[in-house]
C-alpha cells in the first residue's frame, strides 16, 4: 500500500516503541509532532515516553546520552539538521566517545532524528545539509533515506542499533508517496546501499532527495542512449563501498551528486575513495556535483541553483560521456 | 552523627588525598603523561555526597574526577592503572585521568568538557524515572561550568520534568585560572536555582558531615518524588587547576592572596579528624591506622599499574562499534 514518507517514519517509531519499552522519544513539540512523524504517539505511549522538552538542543541531546548510557534507548527529535549544531558537543564528544573512552563499559543506543537539506524555501537556517559534519565524527552512524520504504526499514534498524545514529529525513521528502511493507519485522540493514536504477554508462552516487533528482535525470538521459546507474547509498556512514565499486567496474564513470558543500562534503569522500581504489576502472576523472558554498538562500528563484538539480546532473553526465559541450 | 558513617567518610577522604598526592609526585617525576587535575582540598564534597547515596545511584563527574570515583567506591588500582595508560585501567588506557568511570558503581564518567557531564545526569535520572527505580543522579560540576549553556539547559529541563537530580556545584572559586567574581556577578551560585523554580542550598564544602547531612536530606526528598535541587558546596582547591600549571602561567599569579591563605589554612581532613576525636571518641591509633592503610593501598596501586601491560596497536579499535 502506498504511504507518505512521513507516515512510514511514524510507523517505524510506533512499531519500535511498542516492541521495546526501553525506547522513548523526546524533543521540542514531539507530542504535537510538527512534521506529523511523532503525532499521536503520546496517545498510545503516554507523556513518560513521549516527552515534550524545552527548546534546549544541547541539554536534551546530552540527556539522551545519559539515558542511553543507563539502559534506555532514546530517540531525540531535534527538528532540523542545523539545530544539531547546538547539540554538536554532546554528539561529537560524548555520544560517540563514551563507549570507547570508557573502555567498553557502556553502549549508547541513541537516535538523533532531524530534517536535513533544502525544503520549501525555509531559508539559511533550515535548509543546509549538515550530514558531512557527522560523517566526520568517529563512531556514529549516519543515515539519509530517499523513499518511504527505506525510511521505515532504516529507522527501525537505527532504533535497534546499539551505536549512536544520526537519522536525517530529507526535508523535501515528507510528502513523497511510495510502497511501504506493513510487516513489523521489515528492516533494512544500516550500511547497505541500493541500486535504484540500473545502467551501464555512468554511476551516479547519491543519497536522500538527490536520489530522486538522479532518477529523473536518468529518465531524461535514456532516450539519448545514455544509461545512468543510480546508486542510493541510504547510509552515509558506514557507506556501501562494495556496491559503488561494483557499479564503477561496470560503468567506468563516477559522478557524486550530493546537496552538501563541495569542500569536505559527502561527494568529496566518495570521489576520493573511488579515485584511490578504482582508478584503473575509470574512463574519465571521477567528478562531483555539490551544494554551492553559500548559506542556502530563501528565494525559491535562488534556492534551485544552490543545490544540484536535474538539469545540472543531465548536463554533467553528458559531458562526462563525451556528448556535451567541452567543459 | 553516626560514628561509623564519619569513619567511612574519613577513610574515603584520606584515600583520595593519598592518591592525589601520589599522582602529583608521579606527575612531577614525569611518570604520568597528559593532563592531571587534582581534587586535593575538595575531598569532603565527594565523600560527603557519596556517603549519602545508594550504591546504584548515579554520579557524573568532571575533569577533576579521581575523588568522585574513589568516593563512590572505585578501585584505586584501576584508577592508577588508567593514569598510567595501562590495559588494567578502568578504561583500558583509552580515557586517562580525565575520563575515569565505573559504571558498575553508577559512576558514569569524568569528563574533559566543562559542563559536559551535566546533561548526562539528567538522562540518567530520566532512565530512573522511566523504570520507576527510585534511583537518583548527582552531577558534580564547578563554578566555571555553571556559566555554561549546558547548565542552564539541564537544570531547566530537569525542573520541568521534576527529575531526581542533585546539581552539585563545587564552588572552589576559580574556573581554571579565572576567579569566580570575574566570571559572574553573584557570589552564591545557589541563587541561580531561583531562576529555575527549584531550591538552592549552600553547604560548607570543607565539612564532610555537613555535606553528608545536606545530601541525605535532599536525596530522600528526591526519592519521595520531589524535583531537582541545586546544592552549592563552598570549597577550596589546595592544588592548582592543573599539575605543572606553571608552564601555562608563565610566572603569573592568579590566586587571590586572601583566598589562597584560607585554602592553605583549612583542611577538610583535619576538620573531620578533629571532630572524630573530639566528638566521636575515635582514637589516634585508629585514625593513624586508616592513614597508613590508605598510603599502602596507593603504593600497591602504583605497583599494580606499573606491573600492568600497555595496550597494543591491536587494541586500537577495541570497544569502538558495538
């Protein structure tokens, strides 16, 4: 049955809270559920397990760490990726480090849940793609799905994982519809990518909303005889190198498409790895399409140029396969 | 007050003192690597608080954490081994002085980020509330940390949730090398409690019995369902912020002369010792035996640490992912 992305997220939360009484949810306005994902959970699980917090990202993120360290399994909803900046200390110095720096005495099973990336003109403080900042922290897992089914299967896995997980729902995908399994045992393993479109001429490596942009580009390229393979990583850390490398072996061309910034962005990591390990399979230099290095501007007329779009992907692919105007 | 309880606190305080003095010596001899923040002078706070707690209550510590762990029943062998970076240390050499922890005793870790441990205690209290266990959580932090955003966010959140947390500020008058009055315009940090609608209490942090009595009262209230409390223990750092700090100071003085004189002249161990003899009938011999025993335990800890192996490269990724 087709369901909205945000409904798939809600189902995952509901099923996992029902399955494990140690799981609880807290954050700003989670009872009301501003993005609808957490709406209604309080009716079933009560205010002890669905906790409306003050707007205090650092304190709440840290309280989650302490709860996880003592045997609970918190899901901390901090709304937007850029709000995670206020919580960065607790995530990058405590949540990820406590198990290791205390010699394995504890584990920190916590999920930080936020929206990430460009939305409907949300402006410079609600549109950035912050995932590379968390890929750069050791010992956290980072996830960003591209469709409802993946969101459900991955969020359930994240909640069951014993490591800290940053779970990014792309801000523009809440209203996306897709088939979602009803099976409560439906899980997608963290770290497994998915080939969303088969192709032979170029590998488009991507994640989140950009997966859908690449799929659109793939459709446009098809009649021109260019078959693009779209690898949706789904998990940014750990990421499915094996799947990407298999694809590159087949296509010989690699383009990273990601909303995050060019410098030290997710695409930089993917391209560097492909260049290091797959050089002999490449027919042309691996390339990146990234977000422009500016705060995301408000005006819809400008935002569309700030991150990769379908036209940019089509154009770059054509150049890489030798069909476009020279760069 | 119950003599056994006073003796118990005396044992822990003396053990902390002997441990810290030994650590200072080892550091000055170049035998310990890294940073070393000592608890000398503040022993009555940790000992008094922890004597009033149950074994399964939680504490969260600071960068000055050896004393808190010893007070909660930590093993000096494993703390010393951690300072030496050995595999037998509490953290198998991964944490060092600033990250000693013993989860089996509810000690959820020392912490190298000022204010970093405060929200963690709030989370431990959330677990206790969720599981209806009647455990409480104490977070120790300094006057300096009370200026951090994490303090404000944590106290306010705990207050709104009525969580069983004791926010225990050890006011030693200095945030690193900066006197308290240069970092805030109030003298009593307990006054900040009012801003969160919770009680704020001041206790003499040099008097272990007073710290114990105060903590006991509030621990019982919290177990009965009363919300958080801010307890300010006025104390003094007999050591500096960090051992070997002269290297950072370039010869500049930072202590306020009158405070430094006071810190030198009063000693929480002497205060408890006198009280034990004067009011509880403890004998010199009995107390001397405690002191000798503590010194021997610390010597044995050093030997244990030095006899323990260093971790190897193969241990680098141990305890990383679950």
